[in-house]
C-alpha cells in the first residue's frame, strides 16, 4: 500500500466491497477498490486513494467502516 511510513496497524474493507481503509499509527488512508478497472487514467494519478487523514494526536490502532454506511 502506498504512502505509509510505518507498519499498517489497522485495515478494513467496506461492507459493499468498494472501499478499503488502512492506518499506520498516525495516518488513515482510504482507497476506492474499483478505480483501476473503471478509470485507469485516474488510478495512475491517484493510486485509487480518495482521502488521507493525518496529524492524529493519538495513535491509531484500528480502523473500521460503520456497518450502516
């Protein structure tokens, strides 16, 4: 997975299988899994990454999508 400086400490796939979230203790990144197939040009620019949440003041040990969306 691109963009992490540390070991990934949390990983989850959305219930519909379209998104994946991963955290490395300080940063959470969210990717769209289908981007490579649906829009190869966009994927080459972004790697499918939708968002980066960083500068956390506490360590991230787990990431999870809400079951109800």
